[in-house]
């Protein structure tokens, strides 16, 4: 059996949905997963691990961070990113860089508009 070619529009929608789910999941009980049942925590952690393994395979790698550190400065904009209970610091920084960081956002927008110019 061969795998059908991936539909990029559908793939992007799935990526967005997965991101949204992670945001919701990470913030359950204000980010304190210990308030949930052990079964819930286990299932959520399994989903998180799979999700971040999939992200690692994508083009924007998480920025490596010291796992014992509790906060790190964003290398692009200098904002201090703090670890939350349910995620490691590298994940928190990855979220900042990919979703919040204004410097990274500007860089991505510039790259996207340059790609558009090349196509036209
Ligand atoms: Zn930043």
C-alpha cells in the first residue's frame, strides 16, 4: 500500500489544530497538571511528547535550553521566558519564539514576502 501525497492545505490545518490543542492542554488547571488525575496527566504527557517529537522533525527546531534552568532570555528579543509546570523550558521558549516573539514574527513575515516575490 502506498501513502497518498500530502495535501499542504489539510496539513497546515492539522498543524494549526495541533498547536491550538497544545495551548489548551498546557494551560489546563493554569498549567498545573498535578490538579488532574494521574490518568489524565499520563495521557496529556503522552500527547505532549508525541507532539514535540513531531515538531522536532519540522523545520523550526526548538531552541535548546538548559533543563535545570527556570527562565531564559529570548535570543531574539530579550524577553524572559519562564518555565511552566507542565512543560520544559525549551518548550516554553519554543512557544515564545514561534507564537509570541515579535522579532521572530517579523523575520518570518519578511521571509514569506520574499518567497512570494520569488514566485511572482
Ligand atoms: Zn523573543
